[in-house]
């Protein structure tokens, strides 16, 4: 307090004599300045007129006379003032300044109180998250700079990250605690509202809003669900809204919904409402992707490469000409093909001079891609069970210039009996089409529970036939690729698991694909073979391609040798081995004497006929007739 008083204390006012002396000094200074101005000679311009000296002297005399008069008036006023007692004046002055000091101390005390209050507010503001984030990460003070160095910088950074994470966690806990005390909104309609909704035409905007709210509740059911409501109630209401909004049958909506979390399921259903981008595949037998892209750009086509996982695909955004009628298309430089159809051929990885079978080839996109990768060497068998579909297959093969392809029309389940011994087989099996709903909206209402029983049964037969038709002794092959344009587990993982159980001479290998989600090893209580995680799944909402599934097998041993399922080449090898064994036996022993052994031969024939339930005498009579 004493220091503040000493700081705020003012000096004593000057006495009357001091005041008068100060005034005289000022007057003297002003006179000296005037004399200096007079002593200086003025500089005249040649073009300006010079005033006579007599006029200047008269002006100076007037100024002096005015100043003398002012001084005389001030002296007279000072003489008229009453005489002042200096002691009384000094005492009054001291008392006056003591009072001023007290007032100043009082004011300073109030200011200190205000400052303290302001400091408290400032401290409160400094505690806020925004101020904490605004503070610099490291201090510029010398002590802090000495502590911070290359050795402990990482540790300090980790410490700061931990503190921030702890603060965020505490803030989240506080938010959850506050939410507990707030009433939870019930987004589900009551029974009365359900009856009203059933009678009215559904409002799609309201339905969509309710779906979004239900998804939020299902994602954090513990904290957001209304009291007395179960998860089943929310799920059932969401499925009803999906059927109303997107137009699915309840059976198919539930089947697809169970594949994902609620939020991802909504993304899947919304992605199916949008058609996939138009994509083309460059025919490397005739051109390069760079040259094709430049030619199409010159025709007004807006395009770009699909992605790093394919070197032949182009995505079309906009075109001023029909993509399916350009000179480049007619010349066979490219083919319109979905990007997802590239995937099984990339997984097959065909080599030159191999023997390859495409079991369900029409309309020829995959077959011609295989032929291009083989550079028209080896042999590609393009089979399709539907004879009418082979027309488009043949047309694309001719247009794209594939000269190593043979088209055939067989039931693929009978292929081991027809021909076998292939190095690689591609089976793009017929399916329910749940992965291409964006292309074919009729799937939403056309698929029933019966389809998901019959179609997987056919797929299992085709896959076993493909396995039996592959040569396990192929140097680089023995590969079977199974693919579908479906996302249903019954057509994908379940079929692959069945093949692994029925054919222990095959194993799953890595597909070699750069993109895709791993297959399910368990689904809704069903456990599959652990190696099924090597298979790949594709969804329209994740990779912007049609829903697809790809599995790659390698045959490591021969198939069971029976008439129905053994491959042709394996049968041929077995027959040669048996013939060679018979040749050794025949050469080691002498030949039979037909005349001597005729009675024994006839006797054995009679025994065989009797075993079959036939009369030996009746057969003899029939032979004579």
C-alpha cells in the first residue's frame, strides 16, 4: 500500500514567486526567438516583388507596442491581488493532497477488486476447451526449451496425445451421463398410428426420416432406445419401411439386411437404386488402352481409367456418340463389359498355350478377355447350355478377333464325360442376381425362397463338374475359379464349403485380387471352412461395382474314378495303365487252347447267365434264329 501511495503522490504546487519567475522566463524566451528571426535575412525570389524596409520597421514597432501593453496589464492585475499568507497556503495545500491520496487509495482498492474479479473470469475462460486448443503445443520459455530436445520430443508428443484423448473420453462420458437424464424419443409408431399408416398411402419422406432415426437407435441401442422397446421391434419396423420405400419383398429385404450392420444395409439398398457406371474393356489383341482412350476423347467421350487394379478398363462418364456404335467398337477395339466381370478372369490368371474352359461363356466378355490374355495362343473352349445365347457369344468372338476359341453347347454338368484335362476352368455360375439389382430391378420382387434352394443346388453340381474336369497334373494350372453375381451366402460361401467337403482333392488359394472384402467364415450360426476367408466379396456401396463373389481353387489330386464324375484325361491315363498291366500278364503266360478249354468256357457262360436270371437254352435258341 505504501508503494502505491508513493507512486500516486503528486508534487507540491509552486509558490507565487516561482510562478512569476517561470512566466518571466517564458517571456524572455519568446523575445529571444523574435530577435533571432529579425537577425536572419530573408531570401527573396527573383520573380517576387521586394517590399521596402520602412514597412517592415513599422510592423515590428506595432508588435512591440502590443506586447508591452499586455505585460503592463498583467502587472497591474497582479498588484490588485490581495496579499497571501504563505504558511496558511502551505498547510491548506498539505491537507488538500492528503485527502486526494485517501481518495486515490480508495479508488485503487476498488480497481484491485475489479481486477481480481476479472482475473477469476479470465481463469474460467482459460479452462474452456477452445482456449486449451488455442494454446501452443510447446512453450517458448527458456526452461521449457531446455527440457525439449530430440530425445524426449516423441515422449512429450505422446503425453500430449494421451491427455487430449483422456479429455475427449471424459467429455464423451459427461455427454452420455447428461443423455441418461433426458427423456428418450420414441421413433416407432404406436398401435393406433400403425393402423392409421396401414390405411393411408405411405409418405416416402416420413418413411425415409423414420428409417434414418431407427438406424441411429440400432447403432447405439443401449443409450438411444426408448424404454420398453426391444431391438426386434425396431428391426421389424425398419424392414417394413425398407419394403415400402425401396420396393422389396419382405423375404428378400430380410435376407439382404442380415448381411450387414443396419447403417451399411441402408447404404447397400440405396446403392442398388443407382445404376453402376458404364465401363468398357480394351481389346489388347487390337489396340492399347492409351490409344483407345485418345480416339474416344477425340469423338467427344468423357472417360478415365477404372482403377489401379485393372490395366484394360475405362469408365465412361459422358458421350456425344453412342458407345455401342462407334467405329472403334465395330472394329473390335473394345467391348462393353461391367467392371465386376474383369475380376474372375484376373483371378484365373490364364497363361499362353494353355487349355482353358469357360463353362458358362455367353455373351463372351470373359471368354474374349481370356483369349486376349493368352494372346490367341492355346485353346479356349467357350461353352453355354443355352443355344440361343451362343449367337451373341459367336458374334463377340468374331468382332474381337479371337482365333483360339471353340464354341460348344453342352450341359456343363456332363463335361467330364465329354472332355476333360483342362489346365484352368472358369465357372461364372448362373445365380439369383442379387448383386445386379441396380441393373435389373425385377429381382426385388421376382426372387422367392424356392430360388435360393434350387439355384444353389445347380451351382454345387456345376462346381463339382468343373473340379472333375481339371487336370491335377498340369504344370502351372489345375485352377478352378468360381464366381457369381450374387451376394447371398447360400450361393457363395455355402457352395464353396460344400465343394471342399465333397472334393478333398482341392484347396482354396489366394485370388490375387487387389480389392474386395474377405468371405464369411461364419454366418448366422453356420460355420464354414476357415480357408473361405481367402474368397472375395464385392458390394455396390463399397467399390461402385456390381455385387460379386470370387473363389479360387487349386486341384492337388485326382478325382474319384467313377463313370459319372471322373475326367476324360484321367480315365484315359487309367485305361493305358490297365492296358500296360494286361500286356505284361499276356506276355508272361501262354495262350489259351480254345478247343481244349471250350467246355470250361461254355460252363462259365451258363453260370453267368443263371446268375443274371436268364435261361441258357433260351439264349441259344434265340442265337440260332
